[in-house]
C-alpha cells in the first residue's frame, strides 16, 4: 500500500506542479481516503451510486484535477488491473482539489 500511495502522490505532484504539505489536515484526510480506496478495491467493494451528473459537473469545474485523476486511474489499471467507478473518481477529485487549495 505504501508504494501505491507514494506513486499516486508522485503523479499528483508532477501533474499539478505542487508539493504536498504533509503535516496538513487535508493531506491526512486525503491519505486516509486513498487507503480506504485501495482497501475497497482489494476487497472488491467499490462505491457505486447515482452521482454521474455530479461527477460530470465536478470534472468540468476542475479539469486539471480531473485529468490528474484520469492519470491515476490509468496507473491503477496498468499496474494492478484495477478499474474505478465514477463515484470513486469523484471523491478523488474532491480530495485532491482540497489538498491543492492549500498550496
């Protein structure tokens, strides 16, 4: 799990040209979310709901973060053959955007 988290942080920092404030509350929340995301994938317990309209809206509102999440999704698929629901990607966009807002 540590390698996956480090790889995802590397993707985000590279794609969005940021450096995380690793002592911040939002960073801790993001890491917690990422750990749970990975655990849900390993247990095949992804979150599914009818938030497709919200996902589309958030993608349009935060296109750079959404493109970053697409890269993370591609990494997960290439390295681990994991595919994430739009709901999971929605939460990733929101958490990453919150952390980016601190920088």
